[in-house]
C-alpha cells in the first residue's frame, strides 16, 4: 500500500510533508536542514555538529535542556544528528502532544539567538571535544570516519574534511560564528518539515502556519563547492594506520554512482550481494569457509551529490595477517567482477533490502525521516513509494555491468588498521 504523501510550501519557503496514518496514537515530527559538514568554511570544521548540540541549549522561550524535558514529560522521544550534507532533528510524541513538538521546533528555528551565551558555547564545545575523544580518537578504528572520506574526496572537495572537526577548529568557534551560521542555514527556506502518524491534517496545517508561518526566510546561503569527481580513483590507493587495536581491519572503498540515480540501485544491490548479513558472499567465503575474518559487511554511504562510496568492511580473525586479509577480500571482489552474480543472488539481496525498507516504513519516525530525506535531496518525498520498484528492477546484468566498471583495481581505496608494534608483539 502506498504511503500517503501530501506536500505544500509556506510563503516563507518551508517545505512541508504530511503523511497521515492512524494505526497507532503517535506522531513523528521530523525537521531536516539542508546543511552539514560540507557547508563549513575552512577553519571551522565540526561546526555543523557543534551547532546541532547548541540547538538543544534553549531558545528565547525555552530554557537550556528544557526541549528534552518537555518532550519526555509529554511521553515522547527526541534527538538530532549531523551528516555530510544535512542536519536533522526529530521527536515522536503521543498524538495529543503534537503542538508541543511543533512549537519547540519553531521556537528554536525562529528565536534561537537571544538565548545563546558564551557559557553555553563553551559547555557544548567541551561536550563535542569529549565526544571526539570517546568516539573517534580513543575508539578502536574510530578515526575511519574521517580518514576514509579524506582519502576518497580530495581537497577542496566539501566531503574531504572531518565531520566531527578538529580540536583547533572547535576551540576557535565564537558566538559571532554561531550567529552567522544560524542566520545563513537555519531558515525555513532551507528546511523540510515532515509529520508522519496519527494527526488531523487540517489541525496540523493550522498549527504549522501558527508556529512557523511568521519566521522570515533567509537571505540565501553560499553555493556548495563543486562535488563532481571522476567515476574512478584511477588507481589503488592505500593508507595503513597503526592503532591501539588487537586485530587488523580493512575498509575497501569504491567510487559509485550518487544515491538516487538509476545506476545507484545496482551499486546498492551489489553491496548487498557482497556483504548484507550471513548469507552474503563475503561472510560465507571469509568468515565461514576460509576463516580469515570475524566480520564482513558492505554498504553505501548514500551520498546524493557528486559520487557515492561503496564500502567493504572486514575485520581479521586472530592470527590472520593484514596481507592475507586484504588478498582474500580482493579475491572475492575480483571473482564478482570477473564472473558476475546470479539471478538468485539478486533476488535474495533485493528481498533483504525490501524487507528492511518495509519494516522501517511501519515506524512513524523512520517513515518521517525517509520522507524528509527525499524531500531534501530531490524535492519529492513521494519517491519513497517507488523505492521497492526501483530495487526490483535491478537485474543481474545491471549489477554485473556495475561490477565490471567500478570494482576493478583502478577504483579501489584501502584504509587498513593494524595493531601497533607493541600490541602485535603481545
């Protein structure tokens, strides 16, 4: 059954999507701003993520951390996240608490700056720095999130620099930076608001106009730096990182067609054949049969601008050298490139993808997020209703064509983690 999608735009530019569903007495409110780390200027890396934290520190009519308290007190859940080219904020609340979630989002969109203080900035800067220490610098393999994009996207590509930012850039952020960033990117004409779940459309429309209608549109944002790249790396790039890890780990990346393009569906299915769950080629060959790996997966970044990345992620078993691991992975990649995939493998992969998608769409929160994604990237949230058909249209021939074109040694990037000399000896 198609997901209901009703879209319109307020005079101030806010793009609204309504998806009515009365199967459960909850409603998801999802707000995407079309800004991420790609929009940061030199010397202010990590600013989009820092700003995500700042939005939970109160606005003109909401105290610090009160956004969390009000939603949770209403029986709801909430959070936010930052990615290379978007930042999103979301709440799921009982249906009779929709006004609370909408008012909170509107208050920080329209009246954030009066509540900003140096103390709040300093506090959240420390929080983000500690998050970097915990999730990146002191986490086994944690730096892959910034090392791999830095290898795959050359400077000055907007995806090249770190999503979470450097300590130096975070320390340099000022209240003036906060104001400039907010006025440039946190405007209704650079945002998508999605409601999914149990609500009355007429009532919801009236609330949206009441809370968001008077927020002025922005003055325009600077254009993103060019994102188009050659279809291949034009060689096999390698970087070896000695880290505080016990086992070697390989991230093998390939440039792939951008998310949403016709060719991207073949790339996604190819990734599923290679590394989606225990029946995948990599898991069967490397984990079960050859016993050289403890884990093996493959996935795409789902980047809609320029080019995407297909990534194979394999961790060695104890006693397996990184040379043997990389050779075993390369053998499987060469095999799929040279001999192709079967129709049965395609059918399995598509069934897994479709099952995951259908399960996600049964969740109001996941449905709202996916609608916001297609609205933000392509201006058409109704694309959610053709995703299953586009995956079903993928054939063994189209996957094999992608593999022959994109999985060769002229389009590979290896990011390899190895134990430091001391750990290896131990």
